[in-house]
C-alpha cells in the first residue's frame, strides 16, 4: 500500500493566522501570553514594569484575600498537592461535597456538581444532556466552551444572532419540527461584550415552546443579584432556569466550574458526564480557595463587594466614554464588571493595546473569533479592589495614549 502523501501537521505551517502571528511576534505586538509577575491585584508587575490591571476576571479581588489563601493553604496541608485521579474513584474530598452543597444553597437549586474547570462543566454537561436527535439553540456570542459542548453532543445546533430574540423565537419554532428535546443556552453576562442576556423574555419564549433553559453565569455569579447568584437572580427568573453554570476562575478566585440544577439532572451528570468522570479532580488548594471565597460571597460582606465592583465598572465606563472611547452600551442598562472599548480593526486594536501597555495599563484584546469579524475590541474589566485613584491613573493614560495614537493612526471609532 502507498503511504499517505498528506502530512497531518501541514496545517501548523499554513494556517490563516500564521503571517499575522509572525508579524506580531517580530514587532513584539502579541497581546497574549504576557508574563504576570505578581498577584492579580489592581496594580500588577508585568514584564518588569508596574501596570494598572484592567484585564483580569478577579472581580471581587479575592485571589489575595487572607481567608481565601488560608482556605487554599489548609486544603493543601490536609490533602497534599493533588488528588491524582477522578472524582469517581479517588478524587472526592469533603471539601468537594461541602462546596457542592453550598453552591446548591447559594443558587437555590436541589443539587450542584463541581467540575475541574468551567470549560469542562459546559462541555461535560452539554455533551451529556444533549444527544443526536435533540436540538440546542445558542446565542452566537456564547462562550466557546458552550459551542464545544454542543458540537460534542452531535445535537442539531441552531445558533441565533447575539441577543436577537426575534431570531431565538424563530429557532424555537423551527426546533419543534426537529423531533427531539430542545435546550436553549445563553451566557448571563457575555464574556467579551459585557452585556446581559434579556432573561425574562428568554424564559417566556423558552417555556412557551416547551424547551429547557441553561444559563452560563461565569461572569455574573458573585457579581449580579442581591445574593450575587447571577443574572438569573438579578432578573428574578431563577425558578425558571433549569441549569445554571458557573466557574471558580472569576469572582470565586480559584479554578474549577459547577452546574446547579435539579437532583435528577445533576445525579445523571455524576454518572454519565465524561468530562467529569475521565479527568482528575481539582487540586485540593483550588477547592479550598473556592469554598472560602464562596463563604465570603454569601456572608454580609458579599453585597458590599458586588456594589464595589459594579461602581468601579460604572466609573471606568463613564470615564472612557467622556474621553471619547466607543464603550459598548448595554440596552438593558445593567452594569457588569466588563467594559469593552470597540476598536473594529484587528491591527488597530493590537497597536492600541501595545501603546496602553507601554504607558502602564494592561487590558485584554479580543479579535475574531472571540468577537465577530471587524469587531475587535479592548476588553477592560475591574475588581472590587480598584479604587478611584487607580482608575483615574488608568484613565489619564487612556487620555494621553488616545491623543498620540490618533495622530499616528487616525481617529478611533
Ligand atoms: C462565559 C464563560 N463560560 C465558561 C468559561 C470557562 O470557565 P473556566 O475558565 O473556568 O474554564 C468562561 C471562562 O473563560 C467564560 O467566560
């Protein structure tokens, strides 16, 4: 038999981003994989310089909180560095069980399950609860892990344009003909745009068509609603949301993910979700930290922290808009910790990122496929621990950089 003439690695030498990547690396313009040399505080050390951190998801600023660090340390001392196996066999400790129980209480659901990452929570839930013959309807701006779970499930995927509920309705109507179960899945707060899903109307449409609803609360849990239980709580629709996903990698200052819902669904995931069963459990320190952070969120201190992060976001948003930046406005008027600045062109976004970085502010750059083509943006985000003086320092830098940037590269949108 003749050997194959196609090298499976060929794509690594000829993919569409290769030239862009090479040029960005040569000019030291790559905004990714930058080295952090200190904790994710409001001001950080990065690559030898101090920079205002506007590119972290440490929304409540708890990663350096002594109680959260003690939670991690105690777990490390008690259980060691790793659990070396899956939750099923040898990776479940009492901290997992406490965490699952307390998450369910927090979310007001019958049960909850903890995964090693948020990505696995989405993939392991969607890939399990959906199957060939079912239909999944997803917002086009949903997180990549949602799309991955949908693709893994081999259910029929019916995407709708971001927050266009007329399109969602159409998809629900079409799904009735598909013949299987129907699940709608949306982000509560969209990770790049920072806007919210209009959940009351989504609930109405979903229920009206007999479908189930899952909300990814990754950026909303620990931030929105009186208990910080997310967008579902903020909009008063918790009882109508069938599954709520969250992660420990943002407000909860650790790493891991969860799904909260009815006991029957969660228990099914416990014995069927491959991303839960066939991977090692979170390290004890991650579970201990998440549990300590959750206890702070659920204490009297929680609402104070939610208010602080949201007021910092409103302050930054107003400041950037006053400077003439094109800040994404959410039609709902809901403030979230994510404040995106629209730039449009990929290279322009990268050049602006570099100018800000050199001047002492770190932000995230989102280009296609994280956002639609031509929709490049600088994603800024704040923490409850950002005070006005630090935000003013960042705004002063934005002001200076904007003026020199526009002289060199033309007006920003
Ligand atoms: C909306 C959303 N869902 C899920 C995830 C995945 O969570 P994790 O980072 O914990 O894997 C993220 C984080 O990047 C996210 O932004």
